[in-house]
């Protein structure tokens, strides 16, 4: 698995990912394993306020709607799947 390094202050998407990383909270969710055992998982979630700010940052940086949608999708994907990354400010 790859590890990604995001440097706050390096500009554009890296700053946005750093912001998203800092704003992400983990919510405990009870699930069941394949064997039916109950377990608790931590699910990453971006609060609505942070999500709205991030969407505005993306729109400001990339006004082209097609690019805007692809960048937002990539950001949400990176946050949701919690790729291992190092945040450096």
C-alpha cells in the first residue's frame, strides 16, 4: 500500500487534503464480522461545515465544472478510504 505525503502550504490540492485530514473525525459504528461477531469500527467522516468549506475551496481553485467534480470526488475518495498519509505543516 502506498503512503502519501501532504505538505500544508505547498498549494492547491495538497493544502485541501491537509485541511480535510485535520478536519476529519472518526465515528464509532457497530458492525458484524463475516462470522457474525459484533465489532466496532472507526469510520472517517468529514463534518458538513468542513465539507462545505472544502467544496468552496475546490470551486474557487478550479471553476471548470468538470474538473471541479473530479477533484471533489478524488478528495472524498481519499478521505473515505483513509489512505495512509503523512500530514506535515
